[in-house]
């Protein structure tokens, strides 16, 4: 049981790739903080699934585009489980608009969630990991993208590629 007693935070954790990450972490016996911005009922259902696996989780409504909310995620993890060992920066959005039609507001929103939150989420989690005297891991989940004509790909690909560097 390599993740027993480890604590993970998964942004965008109540659906899609994030949900799969949460369930796998729970199968590996980690305790998980599930970040979400909508569908609290999906988060509650996921918490029940994690509990059936014999592990603990807590859903936290947080907007990862806001640094204060990222700090709140780490604070809630420490409050509930005593530490943070893993930070999975999974949250991501797309515009479904072409590069020619993307507005500045759309661009700023995508960058705030897909890039800025991953950078500062990692920073905030790393500070906690140092404070608790132990190392940890941070990961940024690249979004899956179709090859071919798909509106929004240039904008979503840019910050995810930046996170991979």
C-alpha cells in the first residue's frame, strides 16, 4: 500500500479525468481532497465511492483561479488529514471558440484556470510540504485533445504545454 496515510488534493476532481484520478488514489489508499466548482451532488456521490473503498475524502468547493481558494484547499487538507503529500492540478476549461473568435476574457479565464492555478497550486502545496518536513509530488494533468478541426484547441493546448515545461 504505497499511498497509505498519504493525502492528495485533486483540482477539478468531481468529474471526468479528475474523478478517475480521485478513485485511483483511493484504490491506492490515499485520503483525498476533491476540489469542485459545480455539481456538489457529484462530489457527494464520489465521496461515498471513496468511502466504500475504505478511505476518506472531503469535497471542497473552491475556484482554483483564485489564490485564496487554492490556499483554502491546502488548509482544509491539513485541517482534515494533517498534511499534504500530493497535489494534482487537474482542473481545466476550454472556450469552444476558434483562435479568431476567442475574446480576451475567455483567454484570461482559460489561463487563470489551466496555467496560473497549476503554478500557484503547486507553490502553495510545496510550501506546506516543506513546512511539514516532508517532500511530496505535484502533477499537472494534460487534457486529452482530438486531432483535427476542434475549436478551442490552440487556447487549451497553450497553458497545458506551458505546465509540461
